[in-house]
C-alpha cells in the first residue's frame, strides 16, 4: 500500500508557532481539517464500487438476519469523524474518513482479500478496488494547502497576543 508524503518549506516553524496559540485559535485549524477531509469524503463516495445486481458489493454481512445491504449502503455509510477535544494532547487535531456502523465490509473491498467458501480458503485472492486511498492520494496537495491556510488564519488572528 502506498503511503504519501508532502514536503513543505517552513512547515516546522509554522507548527511550532501554532503550538503557542491559545485554545480558541484551534477552531480555525479544525475548520480547515473538516474542509480538507470533506473533499476526500465526497470523492470517496463518488468512487465507491456498486454492484450491478442491485445489492451490496459483498453478499452476506454480520447481523442476525444476514441479508444483503441495499444498493448504495456503503456510499451512504462512509463518514467523516470530526475532531474532538477529549484527548490528552489538546493540540492534536484529527479528522478521519472511514466506514460507519455496519459498513466494515468496505475494508476488504478497499484492500482486497482471500476468497473463502464455506469456511475454507480457496487459494484465490480478490484484488481490492481502492476508493478511499485513491481519494486521499488525489487530494493530498489540497489537504496540505487547506491545512496551511487554516494555520496561517489562526496565526494572523492571534499574532498580537
């Protein structure tokens, strides 16, 4: 799996300056994180593979009835987890785009998996159909720029303190 990285000149000094900001300044940075990840969320939803047969891409799911999900269930259940302040380090801002409740079957769809029939491995590997990783990779420049703009906005607001 590819891991992406971006190099930005002056980013370390920007992060150090942001660490000295009061807690109210984090709102601008949180808004930037939500904006950046909302774009990834929209693109991931647009690229989710949907079965041509009207049911979910994968057959049975966990639960007592083991019925297929309706068409578009995974697309609706890709969620954006917004930042929370309950962490030990209050200056860590984290937003996540991932699968909501009942949609964890998106993981093998994204990454690929070994085919298992009647509890036995068949030796066949089903290739993944990446949509979350593709959305993140395609928008890494946008995310970096948006986060830097949010940090700069916070610095401008509170630079006179």
